[in-house]
């Protein structure tokens, strides 16, 4: 649970900085957010969650 919240906050900050810096426009950012939202309801969601958990496990063991 804590990893999920941290990832959401971190990714939110990254998106905000990219929007403010002009690297990404609002339209593509919203399209990516919508894609992620709908991707979470597919069969790929457990695989993505497992992959993120594995990577965070590797990082925490360093």
C-alpha cells in the first residue's frame, strides 16, 4: 500500500514538472492518464503490479 501511494505521488510530481516545463502538453498527458486508468482494469494489471513490486524490492535491497 505504501509503495503504491509513493509511486502515485512521485509520478504526479513528474507529470506536474513536465507540464510546467513545457515538455508535455495537457492533451497528451491526459491521454496517457486515461490509458493508465483503463489499463488498470485489464488482465495486464496484475503483471504490471508484480513487475513494479519486483523492481521496488530490488531497489530496497541495494
